C-alpha cells in the first residue's frame, strides 16, 4: 500500500511541478524509463511467485537504470548511441513482455 501511495504522490508532484529534463539528458530518459519498467514488472512477477525481496527489487531497479544509461553513454562516446539505445530497448522490451506473460499466467491461470 505504501508503494501505491508513493506512486500516486510521485505522479501528482510530477503533474503539478512539470519538471524539465536538461537537453543533454533527454537521450537517457526513455532508456531509464524502460529499464525501470523492467524492474517494476520483474518485481510484480516475483511478488506473484512468492519470491519478492525489497532489497533485490531496489538493487535491480537502480542497477537496471544505471547500466542502461552507461551503455547509451558509451554508445554516444563511440558515435553509435542510437544503435545501442535500440539494443537496450529491445532487450528490456523482451524482458518486460516475458514478465507480463508470467503475470498474465498467474492472474488468469492461462
């Protein structure tokens, strides 16, 4: 319940304050969101499997975002940032759909 309240509070604060992302960091925002979504769906799946651990979730959430940002940063430095961004989105997308499939099986027993 605390997590849901935190999510609602975060959304309300974001809508009211309209934060501005600096131009230099705009490239990393979509990658960070996809990485964070992967951790959220992985946490939900672990919860349904009865294996959820808050420490693992927090570490997974933060490490996903940091590693994804570092990969895109490295790609930018090498001049292939767009290609690595697509790669990161594909990998996290596959993981998200895999977790959503497992969640669907738990919820609908199908």
